[in-house]
C-alpha cells in the first residue's frame, strides 16, 4: 500500500495529488491511502453542479472566503476549514458491480474506531437535515463524519470527511449554500470532535485514522510505502 502524507502548497495542486494517486492505483493495482487536512474550500458534489441554484451557491461560498470547487466523490456540499480531515482510499476493483456495501461499512467502522480512540463515542447515523445527507455517517452531538465513494473502471475511491473543530464556521457557510441549492439544512446538525468533547487536534485525528486503516489492512510495515507530499 502507498500512503501519502501532508498536503501540497495550494488548493489546485493538492487536488491534483489525490487525482494522481487514484490513477496510479488504477494502473498499478496497488491500494493507496491519504489522510490529511485539505486547504480551506467548499467542495460541491456532482448533484450540486446540476442544481439550478448552483451558481448562487458558489457565490455564497466565495463570499464567505471558502473557494468553491467540484469533487468527484460524494453527494452534497462539504466545507473544509483547514483543520477538517479528509480520507481518500483508492483500491483496485476488477468488477464495478461488487464490493460497494463492504467498502462503505469497512470505512465507516475504521473511522468510528479512530473517533473512539479520540474519546468520541460516535455512532452510525446522522441528525435530521445534516450536511451532505446520506446513510453512511457518524454522529455524536451532531454529524461528525460522512463516507462516500466513486467506482470507476479498475479502481474504487472511498472518500470521507471528519469535522475536527470549526463546526460553527462550517454551519455558517453551509446555511446560505444549502439555501441556494434548496436542500434542507439545520446548522445545529453540524458536529465535530471538539463539540463531542474529544481530542480536537487535527494532527491527532489524522494519525488515529491513518493508523486504524493500516491496522485493518493487515499489511506488514515492509509492505507500506510512505510518500511525503511536497508543500
């Protein structure tokens, strides 16, 4: 497995790192894992981009100083503040029709175990009118994490977001964004490790999540190749 650590100097270069990671997994058949803190941004899903209110939503994000971008994985808009943690797990996938449910469950359980290590008793599920609503979420005093995936030819990318702190800032920017998209959203539904009174340190969250994923892989240290992202 290849493990990428750190982030690139700017937003676009950092997004390119993940895209290249996925392509390399597709070509080599070697799984890749990246757990990191993306730059501040408002990441819109493909459903958002087809919505009549999309342009207004992008303008609302930009006005709040969250650069709007489009992502390939996931449903509705997600905000990253700079301390929010993201997970990208690229896995070879010979048959796009199989394994979807298993990948969701494995990823959700791994993040849940990591949150438990951080003293957050997160449980599966989400409050009503949460951000990026979906059935693969973790909550405790609000939604803390969500998992999504995209399956392409020969590779599956499982993505996740973990809110460490800044839940109020995330709620503030998502409120006008979701209003523009005409998607129900309750600002109080946004949780975080901090709000759950866990160890709200972004580096500690990155370390815990990566460690659980590597343990779950069952790979010996000699089978793990670590690559530092230049930034």
